[in-house]
C-alpha cells in the first residue's frame, strides 16, 4: 500500500519530481511498477515542502486520487523547493478521516510518511498506544495505523532519540507487537532524509555533483544510478551522502 518519495537538493518545481518523470509519483497512483501490495493508490495524497528560510514545512493534502485534483499540476508547476516529502495512499482500512489520513504527517520541522500496514490493526497496537502520553494520543491527525506509528516516532524524537534511532525503535516496537507488519517509514527535517525498508521496496538516487538525493518507494525513471535498499535497513541521506545500517529482527 502507498508510494512515497522525499528529496533534498537544489530548489526545483515540485512537478519536476512528482509529475514530469515517466514513472513519477503521479503515475504511481494508478500504475506503480514495483508495489508488492495493492495496485491503485487512490485513497488520498499529499506533499509537504520547505520554503527558503522557514524551518516549518507547508502541506497540501487531499482525500481523493492525485489525478482527480485539477489544481495540483498547476501548483506543482510553480512551487519550488529544495526539500519535499510526498505520498499517494492506498488505505489499509476505509475510514472517515479524509485528507487528515493522507501523508505527510507533520510536527514542527518534521514531515513523515508510512508505506505499509500494521498487522492486526487496531487491536495489535493497544499496548503501545497505552504507553504514549495523553497529548500524543489527543493530537493524532487520523484514526489509522500510520498516524499511530507517527505518534510513536514523534514521542521518541521528543525524548531525545536521533531520527534514525527513533525510526528503528518504532519499527522494533511495532514489529514485536504486530509481527508481519510492513513498516517502510520516511522522515525528513528539510536537510536530511531518514527511512526504513521493512517489508516493501525502497530505492535511492544520489547526484553528488548537483547536491541532490532522492529516496523513494520505487524509481521514477529508468536511470541506472538508482540503488535498491536491502530489506531490514535504516537509511540516512544528506544531499551528498547515504548511510545504510542493518536493522535486527525483534525477539520472538
């Protein structure tokens, strides 16, 4: 379920990454090439981006498919940014949260997306939810598995974990509570991208000469420079460097 993408680099129009490539996220909403679960991502979409000099990102989200939004292509043509996170959604379960359920989720400088599904949701994460502070539960944007996974990550960030630790810790907790979950997480603060590969595809493309790195569920073109991230891995990427660290399976 879902496809997502994050990029840090020189400012470009949003559409140069999300609409114009032959297999851009726009097209992945109805014709993904490497999606293992589900075939159409029509249950909402969103993009978050950073304006120069402002650490708090803006967001544009809708409940319907990206191709049905007649304003998005125009917005993507003229809005420029050096950092963004975008996603198209295939819902785990139907619900009434509309665009609030569409990634990216946000808090302060952070943008977050979850590609996957929590096994046994919602009952499987009852224990983890009970351990969260009341303010985190009350501030959930939606009543879906991705929003709760984001709350778990955000709680770790607020407790002082670095972003890679926060993602790895949340994956470990959720995978232990709900074995068989797919937990490809994507996080950025506008300068660095962090991601996990856990049950679904993840790729990255670096262009050190231009100072750009893209991390995505699947390549948006056929450039041979795209590299696949091994499953059970956490990634940390700047504009010029990518670090991959293996993740351990939680104890049975």
